C-alpha cells in the first residue's frame, strides 16, 4: 500500500522544490494521473494561487499598487515589521517599479508598486510613494543614483554637479586630477 499525498503535503512539496507557477500546476496533475493523491486533494488549487493577494492590488490610471501592506504580508504568511524591510525603486525605459526587499535577504522580494509609461521624475515617484502609503511605513529607500538624485531634488538629465555625494564639476575633464578643492 502506497502513501497518498494530501493537499498539505503537496503544498509543502511545491514549496520545498521551489516550483514555478507552471510547474506547481503540472506536478499535481501528473500525481493525480498516477493515483498518488488523496481523493480530497484538489489539483485546481494551484491554478489560481495569486487570488489571495490579487484583491490587495489596485489600479489608478497607469499605477498599479498595494496600499495595504499589512494584509499583503498576512496573505503571504509573513510577519511584518517595517524596520526589517527596505523599498527598492528602479525603472526602465517604459516602467517604474517599487519592491520591498528584506534586510537580511531571508524572504523573497515583494512587489508593491508598478507604473507603466512614466519616467523617473519627482512627480511620478511622489505619486507612487503616496499610492503605496510610504509615509505610513517609512522604509529606507534604495535605488540607483538617478532615483536617489531625483528624490533628493537634484536636476535630472545632464547636469554640472550630478553626483550628490562628491559635487565636483563633471564637465571639467582637464582639471579632474589637478584641482583639489571644488566650489560648493
């Protein structure tokens, strides 16, 4: 007599094997064909596993965001402490995204905001941060220098003093290694 796999065993197996969504849908159907699942075990439970958290995301024109991070963490089965997470903001040519990263990298990244057809401007970043209720959580923000410069209020584009850390004249190439004191 073989051991039949219950739904909780199947969930553990999918998690332990770190299966993708497609693989987690395929494995139960194969096990069902081989009669290795208990009769009560439903194969379709993996087909719509995103539905638990789907209701927590909203769309406002081009911005998709989660403004209830506490409920999102509960849906993912994680304890939420804002001091243990940081907000990573990055963009490409066509999108801007905000993701929560665990400080110790013990948990996967959690997307909380996504904007399409918007550039990295202060207004767009402010809109996303207000959509995800940043002021309520006050995560540390990390990102590339362009994002940090925009949030710090520096001019975007090709600027004379682009680096907010060193403030040396980036256009004066002849004096980079000669001049020791740059004006502030």
